[in-house]
C-alpha cells in the first residue's frame, strides 16, 4: 500500500512530478503569459521570463507535493486512477490558479504598457486561443503529474515489498 511510504519518498515523487509537469505546461503554453505577469511587477522582459518561470515551477512543485500526499492518503494503486486524479488536479489548477491571474492581473497591467488600440485588440482576439492552449497545458500537467508520481511510488512500493520479504525471511530464520 502507498500509505507505508516515507514522507521523503512522497515528497520526492511530488516534486519530481510537479516539476516535469510544470515544464510540459510551459512548453505547451509556449510561454504565452510570462511577459504580462512579469511586466505587472515592473520588470523588464528579460527579468520577467526568469521571474515567471521561478514562480511557475515553485507552484508546480507545491501542487505536485500535495498531489503525491493525496495519492498516498487515498492509497491509489491503479495507474488509471492516478491519471484521472492528475487530470482533475490539472483542471483545478487551471481554474483556481491560472484563470484568476489570466483574467484579472495580466489584462489590467498589460493596459498600462500597451496604449496602442490595435495591440489591445490583437490581445483580446488572442485571448480565447490563449485560454484554450493554457487549458490543454494544465490537463497535460495533470496527466504527467499522475504518471510520474504513480511510477515513482509504485517503484518504491516494489522496493518496500522486497524489503518486507527480506525482513520476513530473516525473522523466520531467527525464530526457527
């Protein structure tokens, strides 16, 4: 059962899954939003990308850790259930974290930097595409998160089973 894993294994699985899933999200999204978020804090475009990526990966790791502990707590032992929970996690992350930022923080600050009406129109026309791409990226995040966390914990489970078998054999020989 996954419940026997150490916190260290669960933590490592969560961080690994979160970071790899976060990387996939960045690649799929093609970094569509970093400029707006970073500029909202008054940074240059160069510093913006670094700032946004750091925050993005930190959030990805935190979501991954929470996910791994939920997998452990629920004792999910089927890959399909881990993937399903990962997809739900990606969807919730999209709704709770991405959408509020995309719909409030970024547009209001982008207007400060873009006085050109045509540029504003272009961004408004691109918004549905940006939101759809971000949705797909967050679902992919969930699938990757579920897969990686499950595989790391399953591999650890096999090691744990082997260890328990060895302990049982040693105990058997000690008491015989």
